[in-house]
C-alpha cells in the first residue's frame, strides 16, 4: 500500500491547484526548493538552499571516477581528479536525483569548465522516473592538465514540467534495463572508454622520435662520409701539387726517372682508392636508408 502511494506521488504533483491549471514550464528556484524539501523522495539529495540559482541547481563532482580506463575513488585525503591532455574521464555526480513522472531534467557542464578545455559528452535529458546519480564522460581538449576537486560545482541542472502524466496514453516512468545500477558507472563503461586522440598522439610522438633517430644516424653517416672524402681529397691535392712543382714530379723532364714514375703511380692509386671509398660509402648509405625505410 505504501509503495502504491509512493508511486502515485511520483506520477502526480501533490498539489491539486497545480494539477488543475497544469502547464509545462521551467521550474524556478522556489519550485525546485519545494520538490527538494517537501516531497519524498526529494528531487535532489543532498540539497543546499544556498546553492540554488534562479532557475537551476549546481551538481558537484562525486567520489567515483575513471580516467583513461583506470578506476579512481576520490576522498578527503585525495580529493583531486586530474585529467591529462587529450585524456578521457568518466565521472559521477555527488548528488542523486529522483525525478517524478511530471518532470524532466536537463543538465550540462558549467561554462567556465568548457573554457578550461573540457568537453561534456553526456545525455542532455534525464527522463521522468529516473532515480540515482548522474554519469558522463569528460574529454580534455586542451594541451594542459585539468584538475577537478571532490565536491566542486561542475554541472548545472534545470527542471521542466511535462504535459499531464496519463498512463492510458502510453506514459511510462524510466526504469533501469536489466540489473544496471544507478550508483555505479561500471556497467555503463564496460570497454572501458579511452581517448583515441591521446593514443594517436602517443603513436605519432613515437613515430617522430624513431624518425629523428634515423635522421640523426643518417646525418652521422653523412658527416663521416664527408670527413673521409675531404681528407682523402686533401691528400691527393697535396700530392699532386707536390709532384707537379718539385723535381719528383717529372713534369719538367722529358725522361722521368723511376722515382718520378713511382710517384705518379702512387697518386693514381690514391685516386682509385678514393673512388673505391666513395663508391663503398654510397652503397652503404643506400642500404642503410632502405633498411630504415623498411622499419
């Protein structure tokens, strides 16, 4: 019998004068306060009168949360929730709401939190009959960490009266599907949710670091190659200058001596060695670049 009376109170506003002149309307603060203090179950619990806005009420950050797939529970000792850049957090409200059959609620993230880089991706409407905490994912769009505190005013909620509740016209109260609890987001976030953007950025950073390492290795090989090349060229140029300007060069005599001939043979061998070194270094560079490209 008591259950029937409670269900009746959920479906109809207890004030006859309100039912008599029924009109849909957004509830102002006096109406919100009435449903929070004079009706059982209360519209919002816990409820603080000083938190009331002209036509809305703030909802605060609750204890249970999940950041990038890892569960956390805030407490007075550890009250801070940190959402990393491009991270995703699933949070719950501190308050529970109990919506009668003649009210719906709309809630959203406070504007100041949006300007901190948070994106709210919850369902905007709470249906008649819903009872429990509210849950939603928050995505950090910014490149900075966002810090939230337990009990911090995070959301805002307002209420609107529906048309007259009439079961004969198919009106129904919200009911949980299966055994899904309304005080835990575990069944809602079964995957659990992780930020795809954060993962993509992580992989991009890894690719960039690997590319930088390959470029550094390639630059090192180029520097070594250049050093060898200029050293050998310097030796050859010096040798050519020496033999062409000295008596050992044989350029000033019609019949060069064996020493002069040997000197030019040594210079030619040096040139051939240089060509071989350059060719070998070029082949190794091509092979290393191909290997790095395959990786």
